[in-house]
C-alpha cells in the first residue's frame, strides 16, 4: 500500500495555520465553502460571527508578538471576513 504525498506531509503548527483554520470555519458558516464532511453549503451567521470574533480576540491577544507577515496575513483575513459577513447579512 503506497501513501500519497499529502499523507507524508506534516502540517506546521503556527499562527498562520490557526488563523486559516478559524477562517475556514467562518467561510463555511458564511456559505462560501462546503462543509468538508457533508459537502453541503449552509449559512450560519451566528457561527460566522463567533469565528470572526475569535480571530479578533486572537489579533488583540497577540498584538506586539506577530511578525510583519503574520500581521499582514491576520489583518487581511479578518478584514475580508468582516466584509463578507456584512454582505451575507
């Protein structure tokens, strides 16, 4: 039995990975992406708001401890999700 390259790849635990994980949950809740197990696209604006708020807390609590790349990435993702949330309402 052979393994695919993805099975051999390790995912690095980092701030960017955490941001992507929370942002993916927010995107699914906004109806922008299908749920990975069901494949269905569903909107849950309360859950989207929760995930966006989680990213805002993460932004506040890590202030002064992010690299410039992490800063740009988190700010960009958070701004994008907030705009998409407003559009979804």
